[in-house]
C-alpha cells in the first residue's frame, strides 16, 4: 500500500501540464503504483477541462484558473471518495506478476530498454551505486540509486529540492519507512541517513535540483564527485 504521495499542488500542475519535466517523470512513475493518485489526476483533468470550457480569454480569469480548480476539487472530493474506495483492481496476468519483481516503469522506458543492469552504474561505496539517466542543462538531475540490503546511504544534507520514488525494496530514515511506490519530497532544510531494509536491495528514482552534500567526515570526500556530475550551474 502506497502511503506517501505527491502534494495536491504538484498533482494539479501535473494534470495541467505545467509541472517541470523531471518532476513529471517521477509523478508518472508513481501513478503506475498508486490508484488513489490516478483517481485524483482524473478528477483534476475533468475539473480543469470543465473550467477551460467555461473560461473566457480575459487575462484575469486565466490567472485565477488554478485557484478555481483547487476550490472545485475540494467541493467534489467528498462525493468522489466513496467511488475511489470501492474501485476494484483488475487481476494481474502471469507476465505482469513475473515482471513485478523488477518491473521498469513505463515512464522510464525512454532511458532503460530492458533491465536496470544495463545502466552505467557508478559505485560510490561498497554498498551504494548511482546511475545518471538525464541531466537538464543548468537544472535538475534524474538518476537511480541502488543500495544493498541492510546497508545505508551516508548521512547527507540537501542543497535544493529532492524527489525520491521507491522503485524496488524499502528504506527508512528519521521520518518514516518508505516502500515501493512511495513518493518522498525533501527540501534544502532536510538532513537524513536512509537505511535499507534487510530483506532486499533498494532502487530509487531521484530528481535533484541541486547536488546532495554528504556530512560524514569520510563520506565528504565524495562531494566533489557528486558536484562534478550534477548539471546545477551554481554548484
């Protein structure tokens, strides 16, 4: 069961097509795991379509469109919640059950053809590897992290916003436990030390607006490498 989701503001921007591409990629991958957010996006798209049909070209109305959308969504939410809870999930085919072990999200197929193994993984420690999928010039970095079962990432701080989507396995930090499909957003004020559960390795999709900064006395040696491979111009 997915417990951590994108904010309603982020889902609204996603439905409206105004969310940055890197963040949209994470939301798309999350939607493949989360029926609740699928329903939410569908409601947002329907409400948005209705508002656009009624809207005039007046600039003032366009500026207030997002505020009106959120207000209408709140009014409609109580009516739709029961339908969401009663919705049934279609049974999976044998092939889908097999690929669930290491199923690559459809939104990542543009970067990964067949398997995570085909990526160019860079080992930062005996238990921690990273593979860069895409760098936006002067912007965000889209990457995968891979940590062995029972291991942890070094304690680190964020120098910008970080979005993490758990693709395989699970990990915990000071704020909670995160499992497959969970969507976690951190800002520059957050510091943590993710620890992977002992039953399986953990693979996560991450979007970093700016490079993370390791704080441990030994792990700090990795900071120049992390900054070197991040496209953020201010690093």
